[in-house]
């Protein structure tokens, strides 16, 4: 199946598509139709979900369902406003999504409605409530990079007095998606050279 064939299968459920190559396509949809798109793919025998990821853009979060369509990779993107950060589970369609959705809950604070097992997956049981490691504006990246273990990171997450400006600056400067460590090394090198 090539990119155009994948788009043909879900055309009724998407707003836009971008064909990056014969074997890679990105399609955008909404919370009302993403489950229909995924159910249609499943019914056509496309039953391999490779992962679910998300990106927090401040006012909204994009949830991306990565589906392998007989050799073509589909990224199905659903934008959700951060003031209403919830989405329904797809475990009834793609059972393998169970762990990926738990990661979304742990790391982004996304409320996955009707999830069959909403326990934490990545974070320790005593992690502070309403602190999500991949949400914008919550952590001082430099302190996290210097942390030596999970308990040090937990202390940062519990500290209400830290200054999030460094984190916001890192996000602005990190548009080319270099790693956090690379960004910090560049930043620390500049400060030491001043």
C-alpha cells in the first residue's frame, strides 16, 4: 500500500494530508473522526500501531497515532486544546495501544477516556499530582539535565518556586529539534565564555 492508497482509505475522516514520500504520509483529523479513521484502517486489515506520541504546543497538544500500513507509515494527527485535554481510548480498536495511552496520561496529562488500565506506567507511584514531564512550562530543563536519579527529578517537579524561564527559552531556541543535552551544552558553553 502506498501513501495515496492510505489516504484513499481514510479520506472521509481527515481534514488535510501531506504525502512526504511514497511510503510516508501525515494526515490531520479531529476528535470526532479519528476513531472512525482508525476503525476503517483496522477493518481494511491495517492492524499494526507502532506507537502514539504527542507534542505540546502551549495552547494545544497534537496526539499522533503512528500506523504501519503494509509498509507505508501513516501519522494520524489529532489536535486537542490544552484546556480540554482529553481523548477517547482506541484500545477497543487497537488493543496494543494500551501502553502508549498510559504514557500519554503519565507524561502529558492527557485524560484518555474509558482506558481499561489507567495506572501510571512510566512515573513512580508517588510522583506529584498534576506534574507531567513533557508538558510545556513545568520544569527547569537544566536542573533536570543535571539530576542524577529519579528522586532528584521528583524534587524538581515538587518545587513550586523554580523559574521556568530557562525551559521556555530552551523550547523557543530548540525549534530545529536538537536534543536537550546538545542545547544545554551549547547554552552552558556560551555562559562560561561570557
